[in-house]
C-alpha cells in the first residue's frame, strides 16, 4: 500500500492564480481530511469528508473548495490564491470518525508559496 | 468546541524518560485520547491512543487519569531522534500547536 499520496510536493503560485492539490489514499478509508500548517504553528482543519459525495467545513475553510467523487480521491481547490494561503498542506485519511478508535494516516504534504 | 492544552516546549536529556502532559477536560466518555508526533515538516505520525486504561506499545506509554481529563505520554528512554512536536488529541479536538520536545545530548 502506498498509503496517502499528495501531489505536487512543492508549488509557487502568483496572487490570483488557481490550483488543485491532489490527495489519494489506497486504504479504502471513508474519512479524509485537509489540514494546513503555517510556519511554527499546529495543524488547522480546512475541510473533511465522511464518504464519497459528502464534505463539510473545518476550522478554516475560507478560500478553499473540495469535492469527493470517489472513496480514493479528495482534491483541494484554491480558486484565487492569496499570500495568506502560503502554507504546508497535509491530507489525511482514517477508516472511522475522528475521536473513535482509529488513527489518521497523513500524506507527505504539499508546500505552497503564493507570491 | 473540544480543546486540549499542552505546554509549548519541553527539554529532555538523552536516555532519560520524557513525560509530556496534556489536559483534555472536555473529552466525552466514549472518546479516545490520541498522541501524534511530527518530525521536521513531515506529516504527523501516530504514536499511541487510549480510552480509560493505561496503554503501552513499542514507542511509548500513555497514562490517563481516572477522570480522563488529562493524560501523560511517556517516552521511556528518549533519543535525539525523538526531538519533534507532539500533539495530543482528546476526543474531537483538533491538533492545536502541540509540545516541542527537544532531546539534548
């Protein structure tokens, strides 16, 4: 199993550009999550999904959109990139709900810089 | 909202036990306590979790108080490679800022 994979690993965007961060898991997990981590800070939940076709907002959803058309994929879309979105983005998945007896498995992260 | 509280940073001498505390007073009766760590800028890595009883695995031990409002992660013989940010998740709380553990020679 590859676990959770994310592409790209690095990206530089200009203000106002758009991009999609890709996340794929091969563990058949129902739950998937997107976090951002600013320098020296903890992780903040952007969006999460409890299954294909179902998504919900986390702590910091503004400026982002997600979709979940398959169990495996959970892309994160930035429509109008802003410098405040410079961060490291982590995708994670789990087989059960947050707080229950299951762990989250994290991808390696995407390092995004908006100039 | 569920919330955990951890010290910002801690130091530990190499070879000694590292004891990392966490308060999770809003945890519900059927919610688990999880610990993760993040080395450099890698994705967080699972360490251990528990509900009521103390737990031990090859990486660490987890001590949960009887009222479940706090817990302690114990790394019994800390090494330099254990230098990382440690996150405590109590129930449905999110990651927060964690504790930066520095293991010193």
